[in-house]
C-alpha cells in the first residue's frame, strides 16, 4: 500500500506543469527530475553538456560555471528556502530551492522547482529601461539622473558639478518645422553630448523637453569650464539632415557644485536651474556658475515680469520714443526709429535691454510688439514730412506665420501707406528658421513694406544673409562706427558695407554717430544715412511730452531727496 501511494505521488509530480528536481545533498547529483524538467532541458540542450534523458545521475553543477556558492546553499537546510535567477547563455532560469525533511525533521535533501523565464526577463528589462531611460534619445531620464546624484552624495568626501542645459531656439524649430524634425534634432543633440562627454566618469541625462543634464564627478573649475565651452560650441554648430539644412540652435548652461552649492539633490538641481536662468538672461549661448546672489536676481526678474504684464494691461506707463535717421549730406529726415520706453512707478525708467528679454521669455513680446507697431503707424500718420517709421521686431516673431497679419492689421487701422513702414530685423532672428523667415519677408514685400537688417556685423554670417535675403536697408552696428575713428579694421568694415550697399542698390545707415569725428569718418567711407546722438536723442511725440516731462521732474526730485 505504501509503495502504491509513493508510485501515485511520483506520477502526479511527473505530470505537474512545474519543473521539479531533487538533489543528493552529499554528492550534488540529481536524484529525480519530472517530465516537465526534461521537456525544459530539451529546449536548452544545446547550452548544456548533457541531454534530457541523462539528467538523473548528473551533477547539478552543469548549470553553473562556478558552482561553489550553489553547493554551499543546497547542502545546508538553514540556507533554505532560496530563490535565484541564473543566466545560461542567452537564456534566463528562475530557481526556487526548498528543503525536504523526514517526519523526524532530518534533512533529506533539496528540491528545486525551476522555469525558463527568458521572455519574462526581456519584458522586465524593457519595462525597467522605459522607467530609467528616455525612449527618444536613449539617455537617462530625470529620475535616473537624480539617482546618480544621490549615489554620488552618499560617497564620503564627494565633490561634483551638475550642468543644466537648455536649447536656445529649439521651440522655433519644433513649432515651425514640426515635431518630427524637432525629435530628429533632439537625437542629434544627444549624439553630440555623447561625443563630448565620452569620458567614462561623465553621466548624461535628458531631464525633459529640450533640457539636458551632465554629471561631472568632481568640481574642478578648469575641467568644468572647459567642458561647458565644448558643449556650447558643439550644440551651437548647424544641424542638417534630409531637406533640412543649416538649422541653428544653441545652448545655455547653468552649473552648480556640491558641496559648495548644496548637499541634497533638490538644492543642487534647483541651483543649477537658477544658474541656467541667469545664463539665458545674459544673452544665451553662455554658461554660468551658480552664485548665492542669483536667487535675488531671479526674484527681481519675476517681479519685473509681473509688473510688465500689469503695464501692458493699462498701457499708461509705456511710451514710444523716436530717433531720426537722416540723409548724411542733406540732413533730411528719411525715417524715424520707434523705440519702446517703460516708466516703472518705483524704479523709474527701465532700460529696454532689461525688459525686452523679460518680455521674450515670458511670452509678453507679442503684446508689446503689437503696442509699438500700432502706436508707431498711428504716430507716423501725423508727421508732416511723411518720413518712414522703422519698427524693430523680436527674433521670436519671425518664422511662425503671424507677422504679416500683425503688420497688415496695424497698417489698416492707422491708414499708413505700406511703403512708409520699415520692419527692422537683427541677424539673431535669421539664425532661427531661415526658410520660414524668407516666407515672412516675401509676405511683407508683397504688402509694400520695407525691410532693414539691423546691427549688421554682429551676427554669425552677415554676407551669407545679404545673399539669401532681399533687404532695403543695412544698418551698420554702432560698435563699428565708434571704433572706426581709431581702428583701421573697423573703418574697413564700414567702407566695405557702404560699397556693398551701393553695388546692391541698398541704403546703408551708420548707427551710433555721437561725435563729429564719427560723422566725418562714415562720410569718408560712403554711408548713405546716419543715426545717433549727434543728430538727435530719442524723444517722445508732442502728445506724450507733458507726461514725460512730469515723470522726469518727479524722478529728479526723488533723486535730490536721496
């Protein structure tokens, strides 16, 4: 009867869908294997030195290159139960070992239940990779990058530097050329980061969107600054693939060091982000190391943003001043450049160099530009000399398909003839999305609006831009004009541009003419028109003069009290 029960039990185990084996704890030979075990062995026989039919009586060591650890485990019931996952070539096996004991508690030997889990492991690895890495670029995601920082912080005497990178101009490419092109650019950015950060101790991550990060496991200033410079140069090189050529973006970088700038993940990341904010505010394409005072600057900038938004609601403290552009020989006013001015009730007059970048980064630039454009067209209608009015447009407003409609609206509302309006564009705008800028220029020209290239000579490819675009006017940057008196190279640039303008039939304007010496030099070099303090400083329209004079009187009185 007992033999019958044992036979019945073995048949049941043989037919179980679970692979079962027993092992002699003394010599580690396999004493029993059910049919499911043999079926699984047949699937992996090519990886083993045995066949399924010879499994019983074979040492359990055949599953391990280094079986010493396995032997120690299965020979002592105190180590059991035990679970393990082992690799056998490309296959993964799950093992669970339990102790078989007699009625009196004596250890009879280990029993193994096991399975081939290669597919399950592959699925787990895919899920883990999705949880740890960015699917688009293959770089570590934000969570993984933070874990790297945590691991570094846990090391005694740690030093490190964390770089936060944000792509300058990427949004324009993404919005105007489509997300497919934007994704391709992000993959190229990731490849360039891998090339620059190829040292084995550097870690790279994509934090989200167009933000990336680099972990440098030391805080050596020279190495950090060298790396930052390399990153700015590499990511600022043109991007070309398929039909998309010479797309230009850049990067700004904020750097925080530990332990100097913080000793927690939150502190380090937030301070690297603050440094990034300051780098972008400084003109982009730059890197900045965190300083404690930066937090105060950012809070001030946020207050300024809120105040500018409030000013745009009422328009009471926003003004448009005008500076004439005159014929260099007759001094006839040919145009007046519209320049926005903002009076802040507590801080006084805010420099455009301070609030224009705030408007651009906060999305207020469209509202501000609309105010200036409408006001300029309306004011120009009252000018008896019927001079043209020149209005600067931000780089962010080119290439998104809305500029022509904005100009058409301002002309229709004011009644200003299109030929009396000049739209000024800096070379910075031309670096964002060349094909889309061409489309904007074509629409403006069809309206009859003139286009001027402002600050010529300060961009990256001025002569190429003159070849690609049809300009009606070239404005030579004031830095060349001022230095032309003492520096022959600057004088040569002024002359070359003036000569080029004559050949192209384009008016050339010398900006920043402040002294008689400046005037004489640009006349010698052949410029067509001039603009600067020597002729006249920017000033308000007659309708605004009483208010501006009262503001200045109040400011003088306030200063006197101080």
